[in-house]
């Protein structure tokens, strides 16, 4: 006869007191409460007998029929559900293993996505930028000074010339090289700095040639324009380099964020699958415990009744002892 027993499930028989552990506790408490409510100082045989009979009835109220899925419809339904839960547990276990593999792969992907805080201008590039700024300032300072020398004081002329030259150099350098973190706007600002600087350089070239007194002054004007254009294109080279490096870093950063998001989703799915697996394992374990308990209740019914009777009797006597102490203390 195809029945599920304790033995074929690999579960050891529990002690009778363990099987009715909660019942023993409840019966003990019942005995204490009845004794205290009666205020009796000595055991009442009739009340104790009633409690003992109640304890036996509690034990006998459980199903002690042999577990037989073939002949018993309820047992058959339990067995079918147990078989389904076992299949579900196997399926959930495989799903958990798949999720764990997915999580490992995602963690490896995140570990490979090493991204720093972002690209920075190196010391060497800062030196080149500084040299370009000084070159731009150095070409404009004498031009502005020569233009204003005849109209203003020497100190004011030098102050104005130096200020204009330095500000011009800094603005061109900043707009071209320091805007690479602005995304798409950096290219626009860089072009504005490039074209603006070139336009000013061409404007000053025309102005110098116009003001040239002879051929040597004209050659100097062209020389200064070459220096200005060279400095501006040097800054543009640095700006282009930084924009390219920053764009590559942004792609790597976004890839890492995406990998982290995928990892978080995989870990969440793994946890859900583990919970579903644990739920099905709990169901199968509960079924085995039910069959085991039913087997023990049928096999050890007298021992269970004796344990229940002892529990209610011990509780009743404990309640009597408590009443006696209260009387003595009063």
C-alpha cells in the first residue's frame, strides 16, 4: 500500500513529550488556573479527575488513523499537494541557482567597471595652458600700451594693458579648456572661445598693420598674430583632448551605473526566489512533520495521554501550592 511514513521520509521518531509540547504547556497552565480559581488548599479529587479526563480528551481529539493516501481522501489530497510542493521546491531551487549565477556574473561585471572620479587636467597640461595664457597676454599688452600711451599716464596705461591682456588670455583659455565637463555645451563654449580668440587676433593683426610705420612693424604684427593663433590652437588641442577623455569617462560611468542597476535587480530577484523556495520547503517539511506526528500519536497514544495527564496534574498541584503560600503569607 503506497503510504508515506516517517521511516521512508528519513525523519527520526520524536519523543512523546515533544509531540505534545504545546499541549503540555497549555494543560499545565489550565491546571494552575483551575486550582487558583477554586482557592483550594488541598487537591480536590473530583476536580482533578475532571482535569485529567479533559487532558485525555485533548490527546484523543487528534487524528490517529493510519496515514493512507489510497483509502483516505483527505490523506490523498495531502499527498498530492505534497508531491506538487516537492516539484515546486525543485523548480524554485533551480531558479535560485540560476539567480545566484546571474548575480555572480553581474558582480564580476561591476568589478570590471572601474571608474574614477573623472578626468582632470594634468600638471603638464596646466603648464601648457599657463604658457598659452602668458603668450596671449604678452602679445596684447604692448599693442594696448602703444595705443593708449599718448593719451593717458604711464601707470594707468600699464595697468590697463596688463589687465586687458591677462583677462583676454584667461577668457580664451577657460572657454576652450575648462568647459569639458559641461557635456554638449562644452563644444559650443569651446568653439565660441576658439572663434572669438581668432577673431580678436585677426582684428589686432589688422590694427597693427594699419598702425605700422614701416615693413619691420608689419612683420612684427604678423609675428604677434602667429603667436596668438598658435596659442589659441594649442588651447583648442587641449580642450579637444579633455572633451574626448571626458566623453569616454562618461560612457564608462554610465556603463557602471547600468551594471550596478542590473546587479541590484538580479539580487532582488534572487531574494524573491529564495523566499519562494523557502516557502515550498516549509510546506514539505510541515507535511513530513504532520505525518510523523500522526504516526507517533497512533503508535504512542497511551504515553501521550500519560504525559498530558501528568502535565495537568502538575499544574493543578502547583496552583494548590501557590494558594497555600498566599494563605501562609497572609
